[in-house]
């Protein structure tokens, strides 16, 4: 992208990335993880919070970044070959 004077617009990737990323609602993520939505709620309200990172869009709308969920799942992955 360019400004009207032809100079490039430098974007903060950390901000623009959030909106270009796929997002799950709590119910969508619960279905994908094959857990009850109450499990996600329990993880979010635990002190300290557990589970994947989330964004509280409002008091009733919680969203999960697909990238954050992938990273969270990867961090919990156990490779039996490495454990031996």
C-alpha cells in the first residue's frame, strides 16, 4: 500500500495480523476440540487462566485466534519418542 505521495505505508504486523487471522467462537472451538463449552469457560475463569489465549469481545462474546489455538495445542503435544 502507498500513501498519496507514493511513499509506502508501513503497517504494524502484530496489529494487522489479528484481523487477517481466522477466529473461532467459544462454541465453534469447543466442537473442534471435542470438549464441552463449559470446559472452555472453566479454563478461562481459572486463576491463573488455562487453555488457549482468548479475546473477550464483550461480556458474552469470547473469540479464539486460530493461530493461538494451534500454538497452544502444539505446546501441549507429547511425542512419546522424545519421552523415552
